[in-house]
C-alpha cells in the first residue's frame, strides 16, 4: 500500500514535470513561430498600432495613477531616512534612481501583466473557444501572423514607453511631496537628480529591462491564450496563469538582468 | 456513387482512418464529392462528422488513407500547399465563428483584404453583393454580438463565399435555429450552390432539412460509412440504423443509454 502510494506520488511528480517541460517547449516554439511570422506585423503596421492602443494606451490610467502614488510614497519614505543623515536634498536622486533602475520597469511590468496580459489571454482564449482562430486557418490566414505577432510586437513596443511614463509621473509625484509639501529646495531636488542619474547605466538599462519584460509578459499572455483549453474554465485558468507566471518571470528576470548589468 | 470518374470528383476520401489518443474514430472511410453537387455527411453526435471536415481542410492528418482535394493529397502538402488548397474552400462553422471585434461588413471583407489587392471600392461592392445574397445588406454596420443565431450563420455564409470558393463546407448549419431561419439557410445553401457552381459538403444530423437539399447522403456510424445513397433511397431504406436515424426512433442499433454497468448494482452503491 505504502509502496503504491509512493509510486503514485512519484508518477504524479514525473507527469507534472514532463508537462512543464512540454509547455516550455510549446511556448518556445510559439515564440519562434511568432518571430518568423512577424513580417506581416511590420508590412501592415496598422495591425500592430491597433494593438499598441489596446495594450498600451488602455493601460495608461492604471500606470499613471500607480506611478503617481509610488513616487509620492518613495519621497515620504526617502525623506524620513535621508533627514537623519542630513542629506534630505538627495531625495530627488533617491526617487529617480529607485524608479528608473527598479520600480519603473518592475511595477510597470506587473501592472501590464495584470491589465493587458490578462486581456490578451482572455481574448485569444475566447477566439480559440469560439473557433475564430480555426476559421482564420480555414481561410488560409495564419493566426500567428495575423493575431499573435501584432499583439507580441505591440507589447514589446508599449512596455518601454509605459515604463518611461511611469518613471516621469513617479518623479513628478515625488517632487510634489518633497518640494511643495515637505519643503525641500526645488533646485537641489532637480540638480542632484541631474548630476547623479546616468543616461546609460540608469535610464538605458531600465528601458532595456522593460523591453525584456515586455517580451516575457506578452509572450506568456499570448501562449497561455493560444494554449488554453477552449472552455470557460480553461480560459479562466489560463488568465490566472498569465498573471502568476508573468509576475514570477518579471521578478526572476529582474534579478538576472540586474546582476548582469551591475557586472558589466 | 456513380459519378466516380477521374477529374469529376472535387474531393475524394480514400480508405481513411483517423483516431484520437489511440481510439480509432474512422476506419477505412471512402467518400466522393462530385463537382457542383450538395453532398451530406450525417450521423449521430460524436460520430466524427466534423472531424471529416477538418481532415478535408487539412487541419488534422489521417492515420491511414488519404483525402484528395482537386487531385492533391491534402496531408502531403506543405503548409503553403495546404493554404493554397484552402483558398479554394469556404467553411461555415457551427456557431458562425465570426470575428467579434469586426463589424458584419468587415467580417465579409476579411478574406478579400487578406488574399486580394482589390481596391476599396471593389471590396465595398463585393461585400454588399455577398450580404445582399444572404439578405443582410442592411445589417452591414452591426457587430456580431447584435445578430441573432440565424443572422450570424448567414453572415458567416456570406464570408464563406466571399472569394467564390470551389468547395463550401457546412458544419451543422441548421443546429439551434428557429424553423424560419432553418428554411432560409436551407434555401441559401442550395441556391448559392447552384448559382456559384460550387461543391457543397454538409455535416448535419437534421434529417428533414438535409434531405431536402442534398443530392447524395453518407451515413457515418461506428467509424465507417454505414449507408449511402440519394435522400429518396435512404428514406426507403430498411437498414436498421438508417431507419432509426431517419425516423428518429429512440432505440435501435444506436442505443439510448451510454454503456454502463448494472443499474441495480449502481443504485445500491455496489458498482465498482
């Protein structure tokens, strides 16, 4: 009996492991097919622009509002710590570096996964469930060229732009708390920021990070939708998996990229 | 079927076997679909009728045998080759499968925009022509969510014939429709088939409607062609399966109950 249950447990673990490997392979295959089918997304760029609107522009409100509050909280917390060491003028640098290096790319990606990623998964999953993808196939139109690739490139384009906006609004939020509310000198706030934020090491690296997160989050959302069982339950589970997998991927990739960027 | 002459049949299914996960769904199926005819594939739910359409469309590969469309073996084609064949086909899905983010007009224009370089004025005229043929020219601005089931099916039919295909496949075109819509769809299939000179393949289990428009009918059961003939032949058939199906009898060769253990044992909770 004990041997049987252990064997069953072993089989279950093995089955789940092979399924994960299979899904990883299927995801990589879809990624490759998306890349080689991307010509259409650029030849008919309006298809990609339309998706940039849905994934990027429609995510603006949540990104802007979140960035504003994150910037304000950063300034409040930062001021409390910095004033103990008599460096409260460095508040601008702290807010800017925290945003452009880490919080901007990571929080934007997490919000993007929650807002646009789930929408992409649900849309593709429902298109599959209602045979729209099959209909496209039967019309000799590749769903990967027509549906997947434009959404992929839209995500890759939208994410760095959203990140830049997040950082800008976050810094504005930090400024409003630090300067008019707390009374930090405005000149010190901006000049310290200008002197200590490096274009390549800080800003460019942050944008590169967000582009990588854009690839990861959008691809995960597309794969989960494309691979979803064509049922209500299947689409619902796929949507949940999009958020969970994207969030973990963003945090894991952030560590890997930060390590790499610091080492070079 | 008497029309089995080389070049006369647009679609031929030859000794076809297909299965899912080790279970054979079709075993040695032979069918022919002559040019210009309306041929129906009938059978109970789960008998693999829709799967046959997917095999003809090259969406899945047979385990054995082959499907030939216009002389080309479908599963031997490259992806581009299959797409070339599909350009000769139109398909009406069971629930229409209209693109929900596009209007009725854009749905019908979709295949034209994807496969032709027609100027916008020609696309406009062609879309209105197709929509007029299915009686929905006035609905061209509506979204699929604003259409009834019958209207959605007619828009899907307009889209299926958008590029004047050689073959139109209909997957359960009458399912879930009210009698008026059913009659309209029935009439449209026959009229469009004759007007456009297409070959129509209808998958259905609605006997009355299908028999009223089909030139030839195949009955699929237990993975094989259980019977075939003209609607008149099949109406008179004494084969038990055909008789049960055509007359809608509750019990017969196709049992009412799904395979189950002893009922008494199950009620007493003794069933394994």
